[in-house]
């Protein structure tokens, strides 16, 4: 039998697990969230929102 689909599935599962712990580009890990400095003018990068309590943009990881 050809089990190549199983190896592709396992590889995809490993890729998801490895990438889950990393932050997107221009974001750094701060505890359990990905943050970047708040821009002086303008809005936070797409996919993030300003969290006033820490004065940084927090990536929406959901």
C-alpha cells in the first residue's frame, strides 16, 4: 500500500506545531503574546490591536 499521504500528513502536523510558537515578522515574543512597538502616527499593523495597558500593538493570534 502507498502510505505517502501519511508522511505528508505527519509533515504538515509537525510544521503547524513548529510555526505555532513563532511570531509573525516585525513582532517579538513578550510572555505568551506577540508584540511590536506602537507607531507614533497611524494604526497598528494589520492583524494586531493596540493594548493601552502596555502601550504596544498585540498580534491577534486566533
